[in-house]
C-alpha cells in the first residue's frame, strides 16, 4: 500500500472538492461555492439540456437554445423540432441550424437534407453522451453519414493550430511593442490569461524606459498626471473584483512612481464574447523633463 509522502501517491490522491469544482465549473462555483445540494438541484433541473463544452471537453454547458424550445437533447423529437424551426426560415431559423450541427456529426447545408437523414435512419438513431453528446446511427457501415468524426477532428486540429499561431503572433507583437527609447519612453501590451482553474484576467503590461517614471499617485500639491486605466467590457463580461495594481515607489510625499516593467491585472468573469478595451492615460518624466500626457487604447478579444 502506498504511504503518504510516497512520490507515486500523488497519482492516487484526490483533488480537493472545492478545487475540482472551481477548475471545471468556475461559473457555478461563483454561485454555489461548495454547496453540494445546490449542484445536485442545478444539474437535475438542467440535465435534459446539458452538453459538452466544445472548447473544453471537461466542462458541461447548459444549452439555452434547447431549453427555450423545451425538448431534451436525448429525445429524438429535438431533431424534428430543430429541423422545423430551420425550415420556417424566420428569425429563429439560425437556432434550428445550430442545434442540428451541435448534436449531430452531419454538416448538411439545408434542413431538408437533415430531414432526409433523420427519416432514413430514424429506427436506428440513438443519443450518445459517451460519444460526445451526438445523435449517431446504429450501423456496421464504416464512416456512415452521421457517424464520421473526421470533420470534427479536423476542425479541432484547425482550431488548435489557429490558437497556437495567434499565441506566437501575440508573443512576437509584445516583444516588438515593449521596446522603448527616450523619444518613446513607454510601451504598452495587453493579453487575456487563463489560469489552471479556468479563471481569466486582463493583463496590461507597461514598460518604462530606464531613467523615466510614471505616476502611480500624485500629491495634491504636484501637477503631474496620474496613471489611470479605464476598461470597458462586452455584454456578458464583467470585472471580478478590483484591479490589482503594481507596487509603486514612494517619493516622500503622496506622489509615488512606477519604474521598469509593471503589470496591471483585472480578473474578469462571465460567458460573453467580444472585445475588452483598456484606455490607459499616463505621463512620464525623468530628472530633467516631463513628456506630454498620453493616452493609448488596447483591445483584446475574449
């Protein structure tokens, strides 16, 4: 038997409950904390509408599209309802298309093609949570229409490659952006980071040229401009607590300085998508001059 302290024991140790929930369901953790009964009630109520997050296979999402029409994803009536919604061609048509492409491995261009597929295979269709929350066909035919994961795998591969390229491009952009000079003594860069628990934060990095300083606070007797950051968020995203400010150097009165490279960190929460904008206003000085106050706007997609 493995004993506590054995280096191999870590593979058998259970992750603390609150850490597990916070990592794999951060939104619910914000609401329910470690109240187990609340999670049971939530999942029992929403079980018919749960599906795997396409961006993170370890997380479950509630399908609000499906909940609106009131049919469980494991009920074949869901396919018929989605086809009918798409066929109507009104403002809800896109919802029907989303549902069909969310719960099948087909990628038909028209609702009629989906109807033909459902009608042809109706007696052999089954819903598989283990298979990815898809409706599949019970058949021995290799790569039968509706059972072929090739497109899904290629799509995931393409997304991963795109993320990797975007990450490398961002790193290259930040390296270039962080170069400073006496003529341009401040460089700013931004990024959205996700920690191991899935929590996100907007990080603004300010690099100040050697010999210069920006102002963290300004004494009422001084005439300098304090560094300020004003963030605006897309619908569905909001700040999670106060911005974490970098440490500043005291000057002997209420004025304090930022020097070198400092970071401003704002935790964020929510399920929205869009652009976070950060307006940064600052003034830098050295021992002989002060630059004209400047404003820069940084933008990041979430």
